[in-house]
C-alpha cells in the first residue's frame, strides 16, 4: 500500500478545495445559471477563497497524475470517494450544513466500500 498516502493527500486537497471554493461563493454570491458563470468568471476568481480553492484543486489534479502513474486505477479511483467523507464533515463543521441520519447511513456505506476495495 505504498501509494495510499499520496492518494489520501490528493483526495484531501481536492476536498479542501471544494470547501474553500464553496465558502468563497458564499462570499461572492450566487450566479444565475451555469452559462452566466463565464461572464462573471474574472470577478469570481478575484474572491480569494475561490482562487485558493481552485489552486488546491489544481495541485490535487497534478498529484493525481503521480497516483495514476504508480497505482492501479481500480484501487486508486474508489479512494476518491473518501472526499465524500471529508466534504460531508467539513460542510457540517465549516459551512453549517445539516446532517441527516439518512446521509450518515449513506456515508457509512461509501466508507465500507472503500475499506473492502482497499483490502483487495
């Protein structure tokens, strides 16, 4: 399991990028539609949290290239679902999002699947 720490770091960095981008968009405000994002892209990227989130996500993608070059995709890719766990908990802690029992059950199913795959 030599590459597992790199996988975990890449996944955590990507998840952190999502949380920081979400925080930035809460500061920036909403966009009307997906198409309207293009017209607002420069002002959106001037929101520091959004830019930092993109940087985290980009570094995560570069690290993922290293993961893919050394680890079987059938092992590495299911580990990406660990981001669900990180985003789930971080959304609750840092964004004040609500956690339902049904979401917790779903999360436990995801974690169980990752554990099974990582041991194979």
